[in-house]
């Protein structure tokens, strides 16, 4: 199967922080996956790039066939997605979401090429992702969706998992009912890199267990980053200790493509090595610098109710050909 309409939903993880292109634009794992899927889509069947032997995508496609015995036409899929939009989004969308939705409505027909949208915005909490991004994504009638949200919620004192996970399950079910494959994640353990390990670790495990259960229940594709010990390498993370580096995003892309049954660039699996080991005094100096540059501004935003993405929109709000 060759996916032709990929929509990525979420927060900074999916937006691509901190994987910068030479011109300053963000790239990230989702863009890397989209570029690889576009190449696969464009290749003639006899020369398509070999797929990996991972069976995750095959089992998900089998689940789709049980939901819809015959493939939907583009019109049928769009109608199903519009109906699903009404069920998943009971609350009004923000101005940003309505504007993006209006732009999507202008795309009335898709050619046979690959198209990609990235609706993710840094700092978004789970409910805002659901309210703003999910309805827009459903109207795009994707055949592949990635959803990564809830990580920012887990860092908040007000974390309330029960209603969030119920809504999470609903949106996965809704996307699957349209015939789309859905990518979910079991998160990396970042608790040893940040303050508050005793709080963050059990919350991360809770989200990971929920993602695994939803994957099994709805036939979603679960990408397991938790079990990859290489993510404990500091060089896979940027200076803020929370967002991935270029090497980290490449490794995530390799995991995603492997689960989809598509061969990634083998260089993306390569370890960047290890950073020099700091002495205890030097490490404490670095911790103080990190707290001043990154932790204190983050705490100030929490106290004032602001987010790093408050004034930002999605980097690719329209389902459009990719690469440009």
C-alpha cells in the first residue's frame, strides 16, 4: 500500500523542534517520513524501494478491511471524514482552526500524487490539539494520520488523565473508522533529563500503556520509542533537554518508517557517538546554565498562562504536494 495523504497532528515533537534546515525552517521526523513516502509513491511499482519486514503496517491495513470491505472513493472518504468531524469535535473551533478548515475546503480534488500537511504547533495541550487540529485533519480525508499529544499535559501539575485518555480513544476510533491508518507513539523516557522524575515517569508510563492498548483495540500503528535505549544518548536531544536534535528526529523517522513497512535511510539509525563526560563541578555549572536559559522561562510561561506557541500557527496547514 502506498499512502498518498499524510496528516501529522500534535505539538513540538511533530512540528520538528529542534531540527533546523540551513535556511532556519523546521524539519523534523514527520517531514522526513513524508519525503520518504512521497518517493515511494512516485516510484514505479517495479522499482519501488524495498520495504522492511515489519508486520505492523500489514496488521493495521487488515483492520481497515474489516471496517470497510471495499475501498472508498475520494468522495466517499471525504463524506465519512466530515461525519466523523461532527462526532469528534463537539466544541467550536478557534479562529485559527476555522481558517485552516476553510483553506482545506478549497482543495476539492486530489491528483494521484503524494500530499502532506503538518498541523502540529509547539506547546499545545491535548484538548487544544483535539479542538483545533483534529477537525481540520478529518476534513482533509487522510489515509495516514500521526497523532502525538499529551506530553505537555503530563508536565503540568493539573494533569488529569482519565478524561484525556477517553477522548484520545474516541479520536483514534474515529480516524480508523474513516479508513485511515493511525500512527501512535510510546514516548521516550525523559524523566532522567528533567526535574520531577517521580512525577513525570509514572505519567509517561500511563500514556505509553494507553497508546499500546488503543493500538491493539483499534488496529493503530504504535511506534515504540520507549524501548530504544539510544534515546538516552544526550546527543539525540537539543540544548533544552526536552526537544530532539537532528539526529533524534532522524531516529524517530527511522522507527516510524520501519513500522510502516518502508525502508528508512540506514544513516538515520547510526549513533552520533557520545558527548565528552563532564566532571562533577562542570556538570553542575551546565545544570545551572540550563536552568537559567530554559527552565526559568518555561516556569514563567506556566505561571502566566502562556505557551511558546501562542502566536504561532501550523507550518503546513494545507494538504499539499510534498516536497514543494
